[in-house]
C-alpha cells in the first residue's frame, strides 16, 4: 500500500537573543506564516501580493514548489496540491521563549520535497534577523537534527552554517514493518492538536459537514485522500488500494471509548483579512474491529496529520495502543 512512500523528519531550534513571545495556541500558524513570508522575500521576482499562478517562473520557483504548489498532480480535482511539508509546533501553552528555553518545533518533508531543505534553512536564518512572534523577537537558528527510529542526527551545523548532503528518509517499507507491531483488533488515537474533519454522506455538492464526534471511517476517508495526494505529488505514484472498498470496510470498525472534546479556535489571516474557523476535536478515542489493513494509513497519519490545516500542525495524533 505505502511501500513507495517516504518522508524525512527534522527538528529546528530558534535560540532567542532576548525573548520571543508567542500565542498560547496557533503557534503553527505563526511559524508557517513567518516562514512563507521570509522565503518569498528571498526568492520571489514579482511584486508583493502578486498571484503566483501568473508567474512564468512558477514551475522552478522554490516558493511555489514548497509553499504554494499548483498543478503538480495531473488530475483536475487535485490541481491544488497539498503542501509537501508539515509543521509540528510546540504542544505546550508556553508564551515566552529565551536563550535558556529556546523555541523548538519539527518539520516533516514528503518524498522529493526533502531536496528543498536548504530553501528552508536560509529563510529561517534571515527570519532570525527580522524577528518572529508577537514582539518580533530576534533569534539565531540553532542546529537542525533529523529524527528516525528514536535516533537524532545533526544535519545542519549552526556554527559553520553548513547542511550535510544527507537525506535520512523514513521509507514506506519501514512504516509497513512498524504497522505490524500494533494491535490488529483495538487502537487508541490521541489527538494532540485540534482536528477538523468534514464528511459528505451523499456526495452531493455543498453537502459536506464538520464532524464533531468522528467515526472510524471518517478518519480513514480523510487519511486515504490526503496520503494518496501526497504520494502522487511527491513520491511518484498513487496508493495501490481499493479506494471505495477501504472506506466501506472502515465502517465496520466501531468506537469502544470516546474521551474527545471540542476546542473552539479562530485564526485571522493578515493577507486575506478574513477569519478562519480552526475549531476541532482533541483528546483520545479507542476503536475496535479488524484494523490490519488500516494500520499503514494510520501510521503515516501520525507524521502527516489528518483533516483541515494539517500543514499548520492541526490534526496531529499519536497511536497509543500496541
């Protein structure tokens, strides 16, 4: 199913010169917005606010390929490709970071997007000079580590400002082996960040609804579509699965225990001058049934998240039962 899939997991450290003040929630929004703005200032040849779709360089531009991909997948319904990276923001509600308690967060890159790591490092170095957070706190980019199998390896040395030409992929084969270690009859998912999933029971246009209490098939449907889109865009081919059948079989998996709660969160967009609803469920839910064929998707989902605004860090969960 996911043998050809691959990803790379990195940890970044911002070492404040004084203090960085961040919101208690939505840190992923701040990090992603600051990264995008810094990257665009460095590489964009168009006027501020210009539409990337109108640029003749969009097929080679690092900003378009990383931050705002369009048309990577040759399928009408997938023209707006998912971003090939995911931010995993700090989970604590801390609002201040100093040199003795630096700001740490993770970024994950899917498939061939790992080759653009240098285009992430340079914007973060420049962003440190401009500042980030509520007070535009300045910082120094510390070492960057790759994470794989519980081990960490330094791939960017902040002292020498060099990136090792090393791509520590987590392969689909390794993820399949990991899936074999989990319980095949019962599983608990702990949602760490607000998760917002929509489901359209009739497939009629405009009939999608937000799910406040998810059933197992709701999660599998969204994972199936997200992982497939990422796979087509950045790993060379689509998932080899029965798309309709896997969703139907997921409906046979029941809920054993539900400890989820709904968290109301709004996000203001400075560029579009609009407010976005990022409310979603957090907490734990346990499912029971024949889980074997779904485990590979669930394993990938731990990395790439599920639901809306996954790139910000929403829809992040961990599998707790083995």
